C-alpha cells in the first residue's frame, strides 16, 4: 500500500513536471506588449539572437529557449531578418518562426521623391542596409549599367508604387524589383505614345517630373506638358521654374528671382536648351500618362490664374501671356497688401 502511494506520488510529480515543461514550451510565455520587431542582422549568431530576445524583454531568461532551440536545431540555422513577435506567443512558435526565417514583409512605398538622397534615406530607414550604401549604389555607374540607366537618369527606373521585400534584401535586389516594375510599366502602348512625341521613356519621365512640380491639377497637366513639348520642338528653352529649385536644392522657394535664374547647373532650363539630364522628382503614374496623352496645342506659355484656384491660363503668343501674367501679379500684390494690412491691424 505504501509502495502504491509512492508510485502515485512520483507519477503526479512527473505529470506536474510535464505540464510545467509543456507550458514553458507551448504556453503563452513570450512577452512583447509594446509590439517591437525583432531584428536579426546579417551575420548574427545564435548568441546574439538570445541577447536581443532578452534585451527586448521577449523572454525572461534563456534556459527554456536554449533547450528547445537546440532540440529544434536552430543554433545552426540562424536567419537574418525582421520578425514579428506576438505578445503571448509560445517558445515553440517563436523558434519555429525564426528557424524557418518567416519574416514580416517590408513595404517600400514610393510616392513623390525629389532626389537620390531622398530615396536613399527612405530605404535606409526601412531596410537593413544604410543610406550610405544606397547612395554608393545609385552613384556608381558600374552598379547601374545592368539597369540601362546612369547616375543622372537612375530615378527614371523608380515608378511610384508599393514594393514588397524582406528587411535584409540587398540594394541590388531592391533595385531589380524597381527595374522590373519599370519594364512592366513601359508597355507597348506607352512606348508607342512616347515615340509619337519623339521622346524616349526616360525623357517622358523627366518631362513628367517637371509637370508634377508645376501643378497638382490633373486637368492642367496635359496642357502644361503640351507647352513644354512645343518649346522642345521649336528649340526654345523650357524655362521651367521647378528645375531652378532643383538646381538650387531649395524646394521651399516661393518665388523665383533673376538671381536664381543664373545658377550654373545642367538642370537650370533657363540657361540650357532641352530637357534636364534627369528627372527632378518621381512623378505619379497619372502625370506620366498625362504627358503621353497630352493634347496637341499651340500653347507656348502658361501662368497661374489670378483667382488663385491653382489652375493656369495658357497662351500661344507672348502678348496674351503678358496680360495673364500681369493680372496674376496684380492679384498677388493685392493679396500680399491685404495680408500686411490685416497683420498691422491686429
């Protein structure tokens, strides 16, 4: 009878131990209340993974993680990446996720970027690689050669869209996806439309980047494009204010003065004939298509409307343009004067 009690006691003990171990491995023991991501850098070893988990408070100690990870063969299969660790996750699911390298995807959302440095910062903020590495790639002719661009035209390979990657993707592979999307975007229909304008896809993109900076009114984009296409065909200078801002790298300029027009830069279309050597921003797909579908006009000039609606007035001769420009300038002067008087009266 006594022996039976001892056996029962041992059995219960073993059962409790099994339950305890099972809870430690399969229970909700992983903590991440602040929803931090676990980043495992390229070249990290098993020890650094354990340190990161503990430092982030995801595991209280490494004893049980260590035992199960070794049982699962994880120490030899550490995979770099960005991992989503759920609060209340089990060690079993944590180790399984890490061992299989099941990363959370990173969406690179490209909207309007003005410079290569802007792109480098964006990628550097969202991926393992830093912005210096990105800039080195974007400024290296050898790196860009397989993608049919140079250091001036490189941004023409960047079509605004959402691109999905993993966190530790190399810059070359990041750019490969951008390049593939560019090739997909420039289908036969768009290429034919570009040819009809006597422009290459890269030139259309560059022209669209100027239009993008000129207006946010979709109905005006095609007409503004027609102005610049007409100027190109006549051998006139584009004289586009946004290219001067780009040359100065001063995108907050509200008004362009004569002194600004003298900046020595291949991007200054007041001094240089033709398109600038590359785009001055990443234009939207809608703007690129507005250029490709721009109406045939005889417009050579445009200026903001005097009602400050954001729309433009277009003219085919300089005399008419001057009338529109004078009306806008008078309206602007009146607005500034009214604001000054209002501020003085307060």
